[in-house]
C-alpha cells in the first residue's frame, strides 16, 4: 500500500527538492534555490517539510514565523501527483506546526505568473486579502 510520509527537510534531500521546484516552475533567475535552502536551514525551526511516497520525494513546503505572522513559501507537489490531496496535506501539517508555536495568521504569496494555484488556496479556505505587497531586494542572488 502506498503511504505518504511527511518529514522535516534534511540536507540530503536538497537536490531532490531543487529538482521538484524546477518541475513546478518555482525557481526564478533572481532566487538561487541553494541559497534559499541555506538561509532556511540557519533558522533551524523545523518548518521546512517534505513528503515522500515509497521513498521518493514528491512534495515540499517551507514556512517561517516571525512572532507576528507565519509565511508559506515553495509549496510544491510533483505534477504527476497533483490533485490528489498532497498539497492540502502539507498545508495542514505546516498550519498545525505554526499553530503549535502560537502563530495567529499565515500569509502567502502567489506570483502573477502562477495565478492558477489561486483555486487550490481558495479550496483550503485562504482568502485574497485587501493588501498590497511591496518588496525590496537587499541581497542579489545572481
């Protein structure tokens, strides 16, 4: 029987995760995935999860908590396994972990180029908020 197993990311999963992010078109030229992973591992908060099926990595999610809000990044499910509840399972697990540490709200960002994922987030009760997001790059990954 096939069983999905959620685990905390370990560095041995790095290449598989980066390959998954590439399959899911989550890597952009201005974001070096190795540097993103290195930065996350420095936080050491166990909010970077993977999901495996038969010892094959098929999903990941990275989250953070700053004491005020949680944020979710790099939610990814191998396209062969999408629409099977894996993304929802990963989000439920990351929501539980954030709730357990006292996080009152989660924010996430959807690139305009990835707007089709909007229906997924709506299906798990995320709402479009009446806010504008601004950003400023402090370090160039190029």
